[in-house]
C-alpha cells in the first residue's frame, strides 16, 4: 500500500490521530496564550468536528477527491528542532538568493527570522514569523485571525487549520512604504507524518508596495505529510501587493493552499502560483473586490505528472464599480495526472463597469492524463466586460514536427513546448524568480517526472 | 558519394492518394538545384516525405543521404544526419525563444556530456542575425510568433545558417516575400553555397532563380520530374508557362 492509500484508508476508518484528546493536549500545552486565542482555537475545533466531511457529491468538490486529501495519521510536530537539520534547511533555502530578507520555518517552527536592513526597519516594515508576532503584538494579529472567513469547499480544513495554527508569516507594510526588493519565506516539512498549518498574513497600508515569495517544500521524498496553509492578503487603498507561491512538496504529501485576496480602493494584487508537488493538492483562491477601481490578477501554473491530482477553485467577487479581475490558470499534465479547475465570476448589481476574465488552459501530454474545467459566470450588473474560456489540448503534431525537423529529439521538443506553454506567466514574474521557476519546471519534467511515476 | 539520391520515390497521403509517382532526383553536394512545378504537382509532399513527416507513407523507392537510407527514420535523426528543411509555412512556437530553439537544436548534435559554450553561441548567432538583417532583440522573441512573412523566412535561413546542414531543401521560400526581403533571403542562401552542401530550391516562379542561380532546373508534374536542364529551362518555363510542359507530355 502506498502512503497515500494508508492515509486515506485510516482516514476513512476514522483512525486519524488528530482527535478531541490530541486537540485538548495541544490546547493545554499552549495555556499561556491570550484567552481570545484559546477561545478561537476551541471555537474552530468545534466547527471542525461539526462540519461534515466533504464528499464528491458536493458541488464544490465536483471532479475532486476529498479522500485523497485526508490528514491520515499526520500530526503537528511539538518536539524540539534538530539543529543539524535546521542548519541544512537554512542552507537549502536558496530559491531566491538575492532576496532582501527571508524567514525559514520548519514544521511550523521558525528556524530563521528575517534580518531587515536598517532602511526597512526605519520605514516600519514588519516581516516576522507569526509566532513571534503573536507574542509581540497579539492584538494586532487578532482581527486578522478573527476576520470573517469564506471558503470554496474547504471550511472543515480551515477550521482545523485555525484550531492548530501556530506559525506562519506576518508581513505588514506601513502606508506609503515601497519595498522594492523581494522578500521570501520557506515552509519546510521534515520527518514522518507531520502536519503543518502555516498562516500567511499580508497587510499592506495605503500606497505601499511589496513582493513576497513563499515556498512550500519537503526535506525528504518518502515521508507522508499534510500541509494546510491559509493565506490572506489585504491591500489598502492604492497599495500594490505581489505574492508568489511555489508548492514543491514530496509526492507523499496532501496539500491545501487556501487563499483570500482583499483589494481596497484602487489597489492591485498580483497572485502567482506554481504548483507541482504533493500527491494531491487543493488550491482555493478568493478574489474579493469590495471597493471601486481595485484590480486582482491570479496567475497559476500546474506542472503535474505521475498520478498527481490538482484541484483548483477560484471565485472573483465583484462588489464595487470599475474593478478588474483576471484569472489565468495553465496546467500541463503528464502521465496520468489530473487537474480540476472550477472558477466563478460573480458580479454584484452595483458593480458596474467591471472587467472580469477567467481562462483555463490545459496541455494534456500524458495519454491517460485528464483535465476537468468548470468555468462559471453570475452577472447581475448590466454594464460589464466579462469573459471566460477553457481549452484543453494536446501538443500540436505540426509544431512537434517543426522542432524535430531541426534535429531536436521528441522528448526535448515536448519539454520546450511545455515550458513555452508557461512562458506567458513566467515572463511576468520578477527576473531572478522567473529563471528559478523555469528551472524548477524543467527539473520536474526531466528527472522529477520519473519520481512522479507510480 | 556525397549525394542526396532519390530513386523511384512513391508516396501517399492517407492510404490511397498517391502524390509522388516514381520520382528520381540526384542532388550532389556543391550544387544548387531548383524544382519548379504548378500547384498540386507534389513539391511540398516531396520535401516533407524526405524530412520524415509521418503524414506521408512512402510505398516504394529509396532516399539515400551519402549512401545511407533515411526512409523510416525519425525526422530528428534525419535532421541530425545533415538535412535541413526550410518550411513554406514555418510554425509558430509560443513561449519558445529563437535563442533557446536554435540552442536546443545545436545541443542535440553534441555528444553526451558536451555543452554549448554560451558566449561563442551568442557571438555566432548575432553575427548571422546581422548578416540577415534580423534585429538582435529577436533572440528572445517566440519563434515565428507575430512575425511577418519576411521575418519568418529570414528566421528559417538563420536556423539553416546556424545548423550548417549538408543538404537543404527550401520549400517555396519566396512565397510571401517582397522584393527587398527576397534579396536578403537569397543573399543568405547564396552565402551558404559551397562544395560541402547541396541545396534544393522549390519554387513556383522563376523570379527567385534570378537571385539564387541554380546549376540544374527540374520540372515537376504529377509526382514526377518530367524535364531537367540548366538555368535556361527556368526562363523557358516562365515564358511558355506550365501548359507547354503539359502539351509536350501529352504529345
């Protein structure tokens, strides 16, 4: 039995090790936390228990597979960090060597806090682990955690996350501050049967600008793990936030990335994701536009092989006038990998002059690979520009012949075309990052591909 | 012998429609030959069948490159052996830059463990781009995407110049070119003439042959070479039209 099968069978039988008892132990160990936080955990635990398991029959899980995304016997790691492992991972946190500051987390423990430059400190930038932020200024974090949440089907996982969240990233940019250089955070999983619940909070003040890159990685290939990451971006008026997430966890991991983006008046949020790890991954993305003139772009790349499953849901929620949202999801699927895309554009009655776009393009390379696409529109305003489209295609035989006629072998030709498929997204990323992303994808489809094969 | 030798070649598209009907042609290194013929005579089929396109089924005959049969080989193998096909309609490759494309083609010709020297590569590439009047910014542009007809054809010649093939087939390289672009492309081809290369120019019109002067001219009709001669044949053909060949064939 593969780790995946073990995990899902235990989950089905209710043998998961996270239970009332484990939660109460976890809670007791954190008795010195502020009362509101303990209450918050208890409230969410209750919600977790009371929320029924998702089923494939739920509209929000259509074509998905909730069982594959079970927690199995994974548990949050409470023990001490092995310093030699920490030091190895600090060294391997090298996706973006030129980053201005970085935070490294290991199993939801912070093993490196950011060293901010004198300039950044003077400007009042806060970029620290969530654990540290909760200790230093809990009342500042509180409204972010207690903010009303919405989900696209993973309410149960969000509740579980809230009950167990311990660490993550807190990034606050004061009004008017522009951070030109990129910040980076690493979320490592190490050891057998670990569960992590990292929370990312980005709070960008009026007229501020920042770029954060986050990487979700595993130290080893063989251990089962569960990742349930929740992220929220709040862009103040005219702020400009770019958040880039890379998920390259091992193939025994079940992974949730549950994001919400909240855009104030005339603000801009640019969200870019590259998903290529884990055996099963669910990505939910809320694009909230409650004030006029906001703009949110979501660019997503999925590079899948073996029997990986990527399940992606997005909702573009236009509640105010003259906002723009643009979702582009491009998936390349090798072997018997599967992807699901479900997107909804919702335009409120008063959200006139909305521009909303939603595109899902699937490049199906493996003969048994499969892509399901469910684009959707719900438009109540009458003066809007909205479009949605989904295409699924194979590699064009005439393009392949053209490459081969230059002496390029079939496999290399396919790789070039696959990388080319992602290029319109890659070329929009910051220069040093786009090259890193390119080589990650190349690596996955060259050597990592063999690993992904079952 | 250094020859691309085509003997009695028969090829079909699909299962039954025979397009090449026993075509014979020898293209020796050091020479430029031209094939002229009306639409539908099988010129493009000939180019693609030789290059190994799997839409075309060869049912009889042989194609030898320097005494090695290339029929049944994969298109990339044939290309690495030394054949280059300049396309009548070059494909667009979104997201694949010219620099990466040509680099991958050169890399494929190296042995295991050998890598291309990047600085020499770019030096060579820029030099050839300058000769063909291609802006250097094109190196990072996607192959043929949004190119004008002339840019596409120049890009084909650039690839040919970089790959240094032993045999080149230029399929209607003049189509879609204005007179200035035609001159530049012809210059590029002429610069590649040499004792170690055979070039086959496929064209409709005699015009291109004023700029690329062939050693031999062949007239293709209904899947066969029906007449061969020197460059005067092209002029004669232009004057009298293809009906003249047809009339002679019937007679």
